[in-house]
C-alpha cells in the first residue's frame, strides 16, 4: 500500500507541474541576449558549502542555496546536512539563501494554513541562523508544485523553482521556473556541458540544481570534478553566472 500511495503521489505531482507550466497565470518574458546560468542547491548538504561554494568562488561567481531548517545538522548514512553555522557562513561569503520549507514536505501535503506556518517557521530559523531577514526565492521540495499554494507563495517570494529539465526561454512563469538536475550517473552529469552550449547558442536562463558535491556522491549529487567542469564551462562559454535574485534583477522582473 505505501508503494501504491507513493506512485499516486508522484503522478499527482507530475500532472500538477504540467498544468502550472501550461496555464501560467502571470508569465514574464526571459528577454536576454546574454546567456544566464544559475547554480542552485536544495536541502543543503554540507558538501554544497565545503566543495560547491568553494568551486563557485574560485571562478568569481555565487550560487543560491535553498535551505530546509528542519534538516539542519541532520546526519544521514550518505550525507550530513548543513548546520546553522554553515548557513551563516554561506550568507557571509556572498551566496544567496533561499527557502525550501522547514519540514521538507511536498507542498500539497501542507493544506490550508499549514504551509504558511511552515514557511514562517523556516523564515524564523533563517533569521536566527544566518541573519537572513527574508528569503526572496523558493524551491519546491521534490520539485512538486501545487496550484492551491500559489497565492501564498506569490505573497512571499519573487520566484519558485521546480524541475522540468529545460532552459527558461520566452514566456515564463516566475512562480514555476524550470531547473535542470545535476545528478548521477556521473557521465550524465558531465554531459550537461551540452545544455550550457545550448543556452550559449540561444540565450535564455538555465538554472541548475543539485544537492551534494562529494567524491562519493549520493544519487542526487555529483563529484567536485564534475561540478567544477560545469562551472568552468559556463564561465568560459560567455554565460553570466548569477544567483537567482541577481538573475531576476538582470531580467528586470
């Protein structure tokens, strides 16, 4: 029964995402002659700080880190989540801190006022942990959007990011930005240089998202060598590598 429920939930998430992308209520235009690339992290494992942020800084650029306060400091078999001190360090080094909910539940599982309470709780955690007065941008846990949550999310954030595996071009819903996963297998992750080539040829806004950056990555991460390959390729291809907030500014949104 749990497996059946999981599959039904996954189908509901996919259908919801497709409906939102197709019937965006307030689309804006990605109008840029310069290719834009953003590197973002979800959850965030501590290696996204120790390796991911360090690699970005090596090339003079910064990333957006979507933090889940309820996971902070949690030790799992294959990763450790970032601590409050790590979150504060990221912010101090110039990276953007975004919201990824507090409980890390699919948004559709927080009906009514439950979502607002959860987002308030994460906002309070970010203020205490890193002095972040207000996170400007949000990423959906499990890339699972929910139409009934749009009003609450729009009230709080400049943008929301899901999955979709595509570059943002033309009319785009700021509350449902598409992202491209950096994940295993490693050959697939390294081949994402082709997506960078694509956005360099036909400018738009490419948002990468990943999790850990480790020598032995989880299925949802990559090695430091691969992450550096992607960052270096974006910079050398003439892409403007920006945090999500700075990309929104650059696009005039």
